[in-house]
C-alpha cells in the first residue's frame, strides 16, 4: 500500500462486476483500498458488492458492501448516510455505474433511451447530490464520473453516446459550482477496455478493439482505475472540470470499427 488515498473515505458505485473478471468499478474499488481509502462498495446486486469487499479485505484493506440502485434518490442518500455513520464522513465519490445500449437512432426504443439516461446520467446527479453535503462537512472532496470516448467521437450507439456526453456536461457544470467549496469534479473517458461489460462482443471484436489504437495494446479495468486514483487523490488538487481520456490514443485517430461494431473499412 503506497497510501495515496490514506485516511480518505470513498464510495464506488457499481463496485461489482457483471461477470467473472475485472470491471472498471471493481478495479477502482480495489485500487482505492490498496491506496489506503476506506471504501463503501455500492452495487444493485448484493453479491457483486460483497465479492469486491471480500477481495479488499483479503488484501488487508477496509471496505463495506451496500446494496443500492443509484437511479433512486432515497437509495443514494442511504448509501452516503451509511458511509458517514460508519466512518465519520465522505471524501471521494466515484460514479462508475453505467450500462450500454448498442442501438442507433432508428433502432432505439424509447424505454431503452430512458433506462440508459437514468443509469448512465441521472445516477451521477443523484449520487453526487447526496454526497456533496457530507463532503462539505469535511471541508471538501473529489467526485469522479465515468464517461466514455463514445461521448467524444461520432458514434452509432445513440443513447449511450448521448448519456456519456451528458456526464461531461454535468461534470463541467458542477465543477464550477463546487470549486469554491473545495470539491473537485472530473470525468474519465475510457476507450474500449476489455471488461465483463463487453465480453459478449466475442474474440474477433476483442482483437479489433486491441489493434485499433496507436498503442495497439488491450486496456483493462486497472488502466481506468489508476486514472481514478489520481483524480481522487490530493495529487490532483488543482484539477477540476476535466475529462481524462484513457484510450491508448484511440481518439487521436480517424480509424473506425474500434469499438467492436462492424464497420466498413474498419481494422
Ligand atoms: N468496458 C468498456 O469498454 C467501457 C468503455 C468506456 C466506458 N465504460 C464505462 O465503465 C463503467 C462500467 O464499468 P464496469 O466495468 O464496472 O461495468 P460492469 O457492468 O462490469 O459493472 C458495473 C456494476 O454496476 C452495477 N449496476 C448497474 N446498474 C446499477 C444501478 N442502477 N445501481 C447500482 N449498481 C448498478 C452492476 O450490477 C455491476 O456490478 C460504465 O460507466 C461504462 O459505461 C466502459
């Protein structure tokens, strides 16, 4: 443990993984704890949160599992309350929860649009609204919201790309409001990291995703998690309202097909 988050109290939403392996939320909860934070692992699936907590405790860290659907305001408030009651405050909120929609404009049903907006965007508003009063009573804090490079490039997944762009707008808006109160707010825009969320895309898409970026290597939940450690830590004390792109350089390119979608001329 190198202690970059020593003494901090953190919440990670979606701290479990939807399948075996390592998602972005699980990796972030593990690294936060390894860096010395006490971590409330929130997930709508109890057993997923508990699995992450078990890994943290097994490595000598401190964590607690909490079941919450972060699209519900009352559950977000309960999540913050339990962290404050248990550990005395809150310093870090990592808004990781997100689901995909892979449909284009004409294919997207209204209920799928609404669900993606609720899970990928509204959840961040509700969790942050619940967390800020607790951070204020500690004299400040850090919020990190997981967006996606889908927000930054022309992208066929309409609801997902729109919600993830909304995350960046949300971050910029509240960074200005909360800066004078010593609360920093930043986004991470991961590229096509290989996590349980995308495993159903299959091995061919996995290989296309790997090859698409200038670095040509596969990203994992750890790559996203290290960015989160930085943004959550005091090392980033002068950084707010920013979007940290973690994508092996993919957004620098004009190559297509990199996100596992069939694409004419893609790699
Ligand atoms: N994998 C990629 O290529 C990629 C790329 C860019 C961004 N992202 C983003 O990374 C984040 C997801 O990362 P992950 O790997 O941890 O995903 P994951 O699906 O493995 O885990 C997310 C966890 O969130 C939980 N969850 C879902 N909805 C919830 C809700 N309403 N309330 C509480 N918990 C809920 C799930 O139960 C799951 O355990 C998302 O925001 C996603 O959009 C992923």
